C-alpha cells in the first residue's frame, strides 16, 4: 500500500512547491530567500503532499469508517494543515486571518460535506453504470 501513495505524494509535493514559487514570483516580485525560509516552503509542500497525496486517498478510498467520521477527520486535518502552512509562509499573514479562523473552519467543514455529497453522487452513478453494463451482457 505504501507504493500506491509514493507517486501521488511526490507529484503533489512537486506541484505545490512549483505553485508556491509561481505565486511568490507573481505577487511578491523579485524576492530573495534565506535557506531557512526555503525549508518553510518545503514544509508547506510536504504538508500538502501528506494531506492531498496520502491522507485523502487513504481515507476516502481505503478506509471503511462512516462518512461523517471521514468528513470530520479530513476537515480537521485540512484545517490544521492549512493553518500551519499559512504560519510557515508568513506569521504576519496568520495574524491577519486570525479573526476569521472560526469562519474558515466552518467553511472547511461545509466544503467537505458538499464535496462528499457530490463525490458520492458521482461515484454511485459511475458504479450504477458499470453494473448496468454488466447486466446487459
């Protein structure tokens, strides 16, 4: 099972690091980084890779826990990972968003509920189509 998560981890890690560097280039212009800050960017990429490359596929594709538990776990980990990523990027930015952290948490939970609803509907339609094709044979 570890091999199944290796490629998505590194793909997500690489894409996140490149995306962050593009955003920094576009919005912050010509900035120089210290080695310590570069490690912060690597940390942000690792957080995103663990969440989106490993945790989500493991939780939604391989676990057998109830949907509400999946939503709570994924929302919590996503929220905490996002807050840590913001802090690693800029502690000042974390201070700016601090008054809205409760709203961000609520939006994260609602987003996961809606995402689960639409994903479940899509997955059920896909499985239904596959079963109908098998019945027609």
